[in-house]
């Protein structure tokens, strides 16, 4: 039985099977397969980076191959579970599996979709699937069990469990009141876990993430420099603080700083209103997701107990895997709350 964690984000999909193998990451983009007249690199023998999956409905390019070569492409931004199923099959195709392998799978859903979509996703995932890459023979795998959690719990589990096999829980952390802010590409999810139990009034989503930073920065560059940068150029500019304009690296730190302040204020305002009366009692606030390193520092003035996780773009999927290793059943139980003195006197179990 192979245990697999998969995190399907709006921007990136990650799959993890445990150490020493690092997570495999690819863009969450699906495209119609094209007939490529030339598949190699003109300098090397390397083929295009990406996944060519054969489905019953036809060929699909996934990841970089879809971005670079598909004229018709789409992402998993809507609630179409078939898109997520395709990305999960693409993720499974990237790990070493044999015909007939059985899998225990853990994945996540955004906070706002979790209650409505959890059962439907499990129904689609459990059972037998055929994985057929364009350059190899098809093989069948069977997903025996699927655990679906709210996506921000991935980073919560990352901090709760260490990297040992089997992982041990940090009991002090599990008994604390923890906030998690998961800043993704198109959304920011946030939750409060009080002694391992979800605090519903403080858990939700906002449709603001790094995509808004990219859009605002593209507009600023277009207005100031009279060029229209690609999405990849803008994403690289956010990382480096520079963009190449007519062969010259040009600083954009001032524009980027103003945009990050504006977007972080929007995220902070939404979360602060939902956490009103509770954020002061949080022992720790974890900031994770692909936008954590960019936006997290701007949230510290409002939430000084923030901890920005290192390698925050992969902490969800690693946390999923650690939780799956630790868990012996698939019931939604985290860390048992400590009984109060009054509960103990009343015989509460």
C-alpha cells in the first residue's frame, strides 16, 4: 500500500510520497493535446517539460506542456471536479507506480468548498483508474481510501507532526489555539484550530491572492514602461524585484512594494474582521502558501505572533502526508481537546 499526498492548488499541483524524495510540482493547467512536429530542444536532447496523459475523452497536456503548447487550455479554478481528477491522475503519473498498486490518498479542498464538495471528490477518486502516458503502456491503480481535509490544515499538520517515520505529534502545539493563513494564487484560506478542533466562525476564504499582485504589477509596468509583460515575466519580477526591458534589467521595487501593501491590507482587513475578539488569544499564526514570503511580512504589524513557514509553497502537501502516516483511521479526528475541570466532574468523555 502506497501513501500519497496531493495538493491541487489553483496555481500549482504538488505530489509527495515522503522522504527522501522531494515533492513534485507542476502548474495546475490542463490543455488539449497537440500534434507536436518537433519535440526536442534545438540545443539538447531534452523533451518538453510536462505531462501528456491519454484519457477516455482524448489526449491532455498538463503543466508546462499545456502552458507552452496547447492552444486550448484551462485550470482548476472552477468547481469542476473532473479538472481536479485530471490533475490528480497527472500527479500520480509522476511517481513510481506499478500495475495493480493500491493507494491511500490524502488531498485538500478550499475552506468554502469543503462541506459541499468533499463527498463528491471522494466518490470520484476512490476506485480503479487507468494511467496512460503518451510514451508508455497504460497501467491500472486502485485508490483504496481517500482523506479530504481543508487545505490550510496541511500546514497545520506540517507543524503538528515532525518528519520522523512514523511522525510524532507536538502535544503542546496540538493543545494550543492556532491560526493558519494560507495565501495561494487566487484565494487566501484561513482557519482557527483550537486544540485541534476547527473554530468555524474564524474559518473562511477570500478571493484575493498572488494573482492580484501579478495583475496589478502587470498594469503598473504597462503604464510606466509601455510594454505588456507575460505572466511568467511578471511572476519572475515579483521574485527578483526586476524586469528586463529591451535587454536592460529594470528595478520595480517601489511599484511592487506599494502593490504588496495594498493586497496585504485587503487580506488583513478580511481576516481581522472574522477573527475579531479571537486573534488576541491565538498562541501562534502560521502563514503558508505560495504567497507567504511576499505578503506575510506585511501582516506582522497586525498579527505579531505570525510565523512564516519556510518552503511555504510545499508545507500543505508535506503536512498532508505526515498526517496520513500518523492516522490509523479515516475519521475526522485531530488532537483530543483537554477536558476542563467542570467537564471532568460531570463525567464528560
